[in-house]
């Protein structure tokens, strides 16, 4: 049997696991591992400029591919810099393995240089963690870590490795396990047949049904089945922020995103429905508004892989615990088996007429721009046009994120990549890097704001090193737009610390990093400049686009109300 050191075993195990890219940053505790990286060429290490970006890049790679994203950092500050990306991945159920170096075993607990209890620090935000105690454990732990990260409800796993366990002078037998056995961990598979039958009967009897699909459909690779189900039944479908692309955004049966900034028609349809089928969605507070007033007349069917998600915030009538893919397969088979029972065509006709009226009342309407100004919504609509709806779009957090969610139509799962659960500013650019590594020929656009982009702007340097021609669409409103919007609405317009003075000249800044920058202030130049930017297929282009700083995102739920309680513009409410 081959003899390898702990450091060599780690990298070989990653290669055996099929890891293509390891996003990381070196330091003392991981130097043996970095030496092992140097001496092989299977796992490509990507040197970022900040460990936070390593985490988000691995996350973006994972979201775009469905594979596990992988990160390597040193102990202490290197490890703690990954806390935000770990929490980001945890909230959105993204499969990720983070390997942190640790001080040598004999110094653990002695406040040694760069010692942080990473297992303790990360405990509330990981699916699982492993502390390595001996080099020989490494292959087995890597196998388990990847299995746990990617199975069931996916999530981040930390492996903490003391430096002595990677010592190049101590070699052990290397054997990568082919199977993994974990006594206390069995992710659910198929759903309960009786519950599936009950759910199908309820669905077929519905008069005002809505299918509400979330990120679980994307992560569970079940978009094709969701699409088949929605089309078979002829029912309206709404997606959560995390679920965009799970059902094609340009399809007439799609009624838009729901929730706090959901479309008027999606929120109204939810509120007035009599049966809701929730698939891989978790009824979070940004969706439900006040749970006590949530969809008062609806029977709720909930498919989720995690039993803990059932009736967590909203009481569910028919729970189905299982992976969405086999559950939707079984539901479709059940519908076919009950071929003599059809949805109520007359009721459905009336329901669609009602939805069409709601759509006509608001839809994606926004106030037109003043002459010479640009609205942020226009920018996203132009992005959709210029990229023919084909781009992978990553975003940061704020108004621009909501505009990117609402005004770009995502027809494919994994096309829309954003931090929905944690809402992490600084996510967009490194996530776009991860997507570009996964799909070098794809169009990748990062829709951001001038505040968010500055949270990881140093990654422009990484983009130059690896030749990553992502396009950055900076929707520049000279302010922390979303914060300012809340201050306008709830604090009588007192803009406490939500204006950013002294912004850099972004064009010069990106040029200093070796890229192309363009400033757009004239709406008449928006299309031509954007086309010019996307035509430069081998260059990173930063479009700094000045928009109306007073714009708000609408609709917006009225706090403590029901799904149907919305502000529709600065002067209208439902
Ligand atoms: C790391 C982090 N800090 C603070 C916040 C709170 N926050 C949410 S949106 C926002 C403003 C974002 O401004 P910008 O990136 O310019 O986007 P805009 O809303 O103007 O489109 C802030 C500060 C956050 N989500 N993440």
C-alpha cells in the first residue's frame, strides 16, 4: 500500500473525491499541506485575496454545479475569516467542505500563536465538523465530510487539522474508502406513499391552488419534475428568492417571486389560495409576513427533506418528508394513476382570470425615469436583453439584489446565485469567480451595489491572476439603498449613515487592477456600453452605472400584515 504523509493524504483524498478547485490562502499551520499541493497537479488551488472570498467562491462553484465547494485556510485569522461564508452556505443549504489548519496538537489550548478553536467557533453554523487527531484519520474523514455536506439537507462541514498531523516526515498507509457508513445519519429518501396519495387528492380537488417552490428544488435537482408537475396540473407557480429558476421565469404559468418583495400577483394568489403545495421551501419570515395571518383559507402540503422544517413557522396539513426528486416522481406517477380525476377546469379558469387581473394591476410596473436619469430596474432589464437571458447572475445584497431577482427572468436552475438566507454583502464577486471557474465559457454577470462591491473588491486581483472575465454591473445609487429605503419608510427619512461619501473612481480603480472600467450616466448609452462590455469576452469589465438614488423596491410587505398587505409604490398600498 502507498505510504503518504497527512498533508499528501489530504490532497490525494480531495483528488480521489473529484475536487477540481480548492479555494484558499496559505499560512503557517497549513504549510505542509501547501507543499503537498505544490507536488501534484490534480487539484488546482485558487489563491484568493481574502479567506472570506475563498468561501464565497467555493459556494458560488457549488451553487452553479451542484458539486461540493472546497476551501483551505490557515488557523486563527484565516479560519475566522471563513465564518461569514460558512454561515452563508449554512443558511442556504450549500454543500461545502472547509479545511482549516490548526496549531500543533501539543500546543492546542495554550493560546498558541494563531490558535482559535475553529470547531467551537463554527459549531452553530455547520452541518457537522471533524477534529483530526491523527494523520491516519484523514482519508476516512474526508470521505465522510463530502458525504455529509452533499447528502440530505446539504450544508457546510469543517475539518480542522493540527499541523503535526500533516508532517511530511511521517507516512502512513493511504487507502481512500469507497463507501461511507455513519450509524446515526440516514438522510430521508422517498416520501410516505399514503401522504403522497393524500396530497395528490387534495391538489386535484383544489379550486385556487398555488405551487410554491424554493431552493430545495434547485439543490435537489428536481426542477424538471417541478416543471412537469406544474404543467400537468395547469396551476400557477411561484418561486422564492432561493428558488428562482426552479420553474422557468419566462413561462406564463410563473407568477413571479413571492414574499417581502414578491410580485403583487404571487402574494395575492398565495393569500387567496385554498391549497398550497410547498416544495423545498421553508416558510421563512421574508416569505410569510405575519404567520398568524398567513394564507387563512389554504390547506398546506409541504415536501421537505428535513423533518425539522415541517410546521416550524406555519402549521402544515399534509407533510411529506423526503428528497424532492423521488417525492415529485411519485406524485406525478400518482396523478397518472388517478387519470380519471382531473383538476377542476372551470374553477381553474376563474382562478387564472383573477390572477391575470392582479398581474395587470401591478406586475413589474415601476415609475418611469425622469429625462436623463436611469432607473435600476431598467439596468436589469437591459442586462436580460443584452445577455439573451442566458447569463449566470450573481448578486450582492440590497435593492440591486431584489431588482436582479425580479427583473431578470431565470429559465434554468442554478442560474441565479445569491445569498438569500444570511444576506451577505460581499458575496457577489467571489461567487461569480466560482461560477466562472466551473463554466469558463459561460456569461457571468455580478449585479452589485457600490457598497457591497467594496466588501470584497480586492478579488479583482484574483480575477486578473486567473483571467476571469466576469462582468460587474454596479448599480450605483451613491447610498446603502436598502437601508435608506427602510429609513424612508420607518424613520421619516432620517438617513442615518446610509449615504456613502468619498466613493472611489471605480473606473480608475478597476484599471489599476488591470481590467476595463466604464462609467455610464446617460441612459442613451446604456445599451451600447453594455453590449460593448459583453462583447469583450476575454476581459473583466466593470460597468459603473449611475441610477436614480431615490428609487425604492416595490412591492413591499407591510410589516406584521398578511401576504396580501403590500406597499405598491411611494403612494399606493393594497
Ligand atoms: C455584511 C453585511 N453588512 C450589512 C448588511 C445590511 N445591509 C443590507 S442591504 C445594505 C445596503 C447595501 O448597499 P449597496 O450594496 O450599495 O446596495 P443597494 O441597496 O444600494 O442596491 C446593507 C448595509 C448586510 N446585508 N451585509
